[in-house]
C-alpha cells in the first residue's frame, strides 16, 4: 500500500490506488458544511482527470475526518497517532 499525506490534513492517509472516484467523500463533506451535495463546495478535492485520481484537501479543511468515515474503499483513512 502506497499512502501519501496532504499538508492541509496530515491526519489522513491517502491511497489513490484504492480510489474509485465515487465522490462519497466530497458529497459528505459538502453536505456537512454547506447542507448541499455539491462536490465543488467540499474541502476535499478528487481530481479525476488523471488515473489514479489525485486526492487533496483545501485550506478550509477542518480536519474533522468525516471523509474517511464515508470512504467505502479505504482510499482515505485516519492515520495511526503512534
């Protein structure tokens, strides 16, 4: 498993190889903060122009990590604190 970390949310481990591009993380993030299912308003960005997808967080990310809770494929997980 090859994971990366984004500087705007270092609590999250990102494994782009597991990302299916379903946008669940963007939908739940945008709904949590704007009460609308609108990926363009999410604080997590899934760039599907490349394969594998690029996953990053905006500067507005609050590190709530709800995206990891709703990632069904394990592409976004909370890093072990140890």
